C-alpha cells in the first residue's frame, strides 16, 4: 500500500507531525519531524494516505493504552491486538511496527489526550471512521471478557476528545456483548439469541418493521467497506468491515424470520 511505502521510507515526517508523527517515527524506525509537536502538523487537507497512516498509528497505540488502563496487560488483550494484525494481513515488517505502537501505548507517559485531539483533526471528524476506531478499542477492552472500570473511564475520556456521546459508547458496548465484531460470529446460528440480534441492530424488540429496516440500513451504511475505505480506513481492514456487515445482515434476517411466525 502507498502509505506503508511512504512510512517505511520516512516520507511522512513533514506531513504528520505532533504526537502521531512521533509514534510513526518509533514504529517505522525513522526520525520524523518532531518540531510540529502539539499543533499536530500542517493541515494538508483530506489526504487519504495521511488519514490511513493516522488511523493505523492511533489504532494500535491506543489499543496498548486501553490494555494497560487496568494496570496490567493480559494475554487475551495481546491476542486481540494480534488478531487485528491477522485481519489486516500485515507482513512481518508491518506487524513489527504495529507491535511497537502497541508497546508505546502501554507507556505511563503515553499522551492519550494529545493523540486523540490530533487523530480527530487528521480524520477530519469523519464519524463513521471514528466509530470504527472506537469499535476496535472496545474489542480490546473486552478481550478478557470483562470491562474494567479503569478501561471504561479511559474509553469515556477518548469519546470526549472524539466528540462521541457516552450513550453511543454504551450502545456499541451492548452490540459487542451481543457478539458484534467477534471473529466467526454468525447471528443466524442457533447459538445466538433473538435478543442478541436486536442488540446488534441497536433497537428494542417492540420497534416497527419500518424502524427496524431504518436501523439496519443505517448500520449497513456506517460499516460499508467501500465507503469506509473512501473515508480513510486502511484497505487492509476491509475484511473486518466485511465481517461486520455480514453480522448486521444476519441479525436483521434472524429478526425478520422470527416476525413471520
């Protein structure tokens, strides 16, 4: 991918400054320009490659920060990070960079506030892209099966910087508990309850068919792989987006089938 090549070649130094630029320098082994710290670098407009680089850098570093929020990093949390790397299809060199970012996120002095402020600027406040980022962080927080209060506090702080209401975080958390985003999950199997399907669509079982369809279409639009890539999602994450749209459709089909009886 083009942004990978630029990052490996050190060409992003003057494009992305601030804390994200510093993290990229560590991850890719280059002395990127550190003179733009705080300001987040020069605003160059919505360059897709720049947004993809910012998304990759923020995703794995903040994943490390969330994993450390409760005071320790579990094997399950490390496995979640590695599972994301697997879905990205990272080669050995890029996987090593992602692991470095994860490690930087675990540092006691990780500048989470500055990272999130710059990330929001770099993504140009694109809500669907920011939501995808938050979904990944929720998966990391739930890696060991529970949400630690410190992890929830960290996520609420992140939402504040990203302009995401806490109510939306709670809704995404309900979706995750229902199985959304889990590898190999299929809402159409007998192992999944009808209640989980409603949670995935974010609606109450009393909603009308019209409201159900509206919720379904909204979620499908938010997770449409082509739309997300166009907004700056790294192309390697398209498999994750595809899986989520399949889960949304399966949940919708399960509910519609249940309403026929």
